[in-house]
């Protein structure tokens, strides 16, 4: 405002003019705020419209197969091929480096199986394939004891691919292979002195390869188990509807968590007088107990998260997949020997905390997810719980 105009106005007029200008400024600010709110509102609406919708139940079943189950068995089959090659080279020209490679191959193979171990339906259940791949629980150490007898007696049948499957399941799988590679006298594998032991180990690996190859192929087949789960029919005795397929996945997750608690962790914590804690954890003798337990947890976490099963009912009291990941990290920090860790106050506390947290995840699944999805929370008990008869 020009100086001469201000001079011509009275004090009252100048005050009134100032109030008018402030009013105009407030109106402008108000309009700007309204405009900003409209922009934010419009943006939020756009985001809501573009946010991914919850998956359908059919999509969850398909994603479980395509993202978790089928790739898991493919990785298992590949790990078996790598271990078979390692044994071929070890048996042909044994030395320390090749023995180290075969032992590493065992670790990779065991963890690959751990990632799909929770799957107790479909092709793996045919012809006692699961028990032939992994004989556990084995509280009496039958696999180690019988494998040792085979090695000491140089039982030629056990080193013959056609005859090994006719023997006890305890001497065909990963627990017997653990004895071959890590048990008493296993260092002889680095020389010709361990020739028979190497042939027996190679036969076990070949036997496991036949199982994983057959299972992977059945999951790859466009018909069979895939079609039964993704395109259920009323005439199917097990999968008559998508609800049945979804129930299978849900029950698989819950049973898997129960197995981890009751068959993986509790036995080592509740060792009886005279029992060695390390031997009560799967693959404790080879220092792969922690890695195997973490693989089990990661496999179940992937099933829950990558299939979209949890997305069918968001907003549970905790995120089961995230919690399983956190539990796995806490167990991994204990080091490779769970038996040794369980013998310390700190280690036992971590494992007992893991038990409680896994139980909480089970509760969330059965008390929150199952009712919301109309699924049965009453899943069957563990297959073979407590049985270790070969």
C-alpha cells in the first residue's frame, strides 16, 4: 500500500484493513488445505483400488504347489545328483578333499530334505518312501547300529542297488548315510581302506536319488497329484473340493509344527539318564542338527507365506511366518551342536522358548485361522509318533 494512502487513513481504518487482509489470507490457506486433503484422499482411493486383492482359495493351492512343493522337491533331486557325483569321485580316487566334498554334499542334501520334510501327503507317502529316505525318530540308534554292522561285515547286498531297498528302512536313508560319512572309522573313506564303506554310501545315495527323482517327476506331471489338488472332483476319495485341498495344506502346516516340537526339540531336552543329548537331535552326530532344524522351520515358513494361505485371513494376533523366521534365527545362533547347547542353561532357555513360541504359532493357526477359513482345527496326530521300529 502506498505511503500517502496509509497516511490518509485513520488508525481505526488501518486496523480494519489489516483484519480484512488477514481474513483473505486465512481463506486462501483454508482452500489450500482442502485441496491438499482432496489430493490425499484421491491418492488413498487410488492406492486402495490398486492394492492386491486377497488370493482365492484355488490360487493358494496352486501357489503352494508351484512356489513351494514342486521347487522344493526339484532342489532335493538336484542335491541328490550332486552328492551322487561326489561319491562317484570319492570311491574312484579317495582323498581328503573328496571326502570333504561328500560330507558337504550330505549337509546340502539333508537341508534340502528338511525344506520339504513337512509334506506328508502325495507321492512321498507311496511305498514307504518317506521312511526309506529318513528313519526318525530313532531313540535306540537302530540306523547307526545296523549301518555299522553292514560296514563291519561288508554286507554285499547293502552295496547293491537292487537289494538295498529290500533291507530295513533304517539302513537305506539319511541317518544311515550319516554313519557312513561321520561315524566311527569314517576317515577311512579318504583311502582305499574305506572302499566297501564308500560303495555302501554310494548305494544309499543312489537309492535316495531314485526316490527323489520319482517324487519330483510325479509333482511335475500335469495330471496326478497336481490335478487332484487344483482340480478336485466329487469322485475323488480325498480331494472332492477346494476346501479339501486347502485343509490338506493347513493340516500339513500344523502337523509339521507339532513334529518339530515333539520329534526335533523335546527329545534332546528330556534326555533320560545315560542318554547323550547330542544323539537325540536329528543329525547331532554330524554337527548338522541346527542346520536341519532351521531347514524344517524355513520350509514351513515358506509354505505359510509363499502360498498366500495367511493372506486369506490377514490380521491375526501375530504373523506366523514372521514368527517362524525369528525362531529359526534364535536357534541358528546356538551353533551347530544342539546337544551341547541344550546342556547349558542359556541354550536350554532358548530351546524351551522356541517350543513355547512354536506352540503359540500352532494356536494362532488352529484358533484364529482355521475358524475364519472354515477349516477343521482337529488335524490327525503325528504319523509314526514315537515309533522307531525298522
